[in-house]
């Protein structure tokens, strides 16, 4: 991988860390969760992720679940997924970035 591609992969958006937290919260919280007693921000975050999640294809959902559950650090989760499946890392990063951007737009972070 050349230096230019490596820099592109490492690009982060201001909302990235927060959206990654939102996705992990969504994956760790069952749909039957009683939202009463939760902070409104948590409820809004969960709904934003759910809205995007249900529009994804089954393949994309499985990839993202593996990546976000495999390791706390997103980059490591993507590396593990790409090693295991032979997937292209740039395509995988692009998918993750697009999903995060959709969630951020719904949540009003962009």
C-alpha cells in the first residue's frame, strides 16, 4: 500500500469516535431494550443507528457486526476482518465510513 492510500485510510472525521460508540451501543443493546430511564441522547443514538442498520444489506450488517465486535479499536477490527475474509481493506474502510456518515447525518452531527 502506498503512502497516499495509507494517509487516506487514517483520515478521521470529527464525529467518527462518537458514531463508533453509537454503533457499539446499538450492537450491545437488544431491540427489546426498555428505553425508559435512558438518557434521551442514548435513545436518539440508538434510533439513528437502527434506521441506517435496517437499510443495509444482510452482508453489510454481518461485516459491520464482525468488525465492531472483533476488537475495540476500529482499525484493528477491520484488519482482522480483512485478514480472515481476504476482503479489500480500502473497500471495507469505505463501507464503514459511508455507514458512519449516514448515521452522523441522521443524528445531526454533520
